[in-house]
């Protein structure tokens, strides 16, 4: 079952593997829609999601994701 993370700071910490409560992330899926952008962080046992309504904020989050983490982008029309 996916778990939605409400705080941006927590999501970024988990993506950068600084939060030792969660295992190391395997990949991130970025799903873009016309109304929102959803970030799905795949861990070995978990799927964590974070939803953003603002396009500028989504770009900043995308830039702050670690380079070594595989990214998969899905664009919806």
C-alpha cells in the first residue's frame, strides 16, 4: 500500500537516504499531469508518494533529487 508523505522536507530526506528509518531508495517515478505532479519513491518494501500542485515547486524538487537515483518520467496529457 502506498504511503503519502505530507512534508517536503521528510520526502527529500528519504530520497537522499538521510532518514535511516527507511531503506535506500531504488528509483523515483515522476508523474506529470496538467493539474499536479506526483513523485513516487520506490523503496524495497515501501512506495512513498508526494503530490505537488505548483509547477515551479515541482521543478525545484526534481532538481534536488540525487543524481545517482534512477528517474522515470511519465507525462499525461
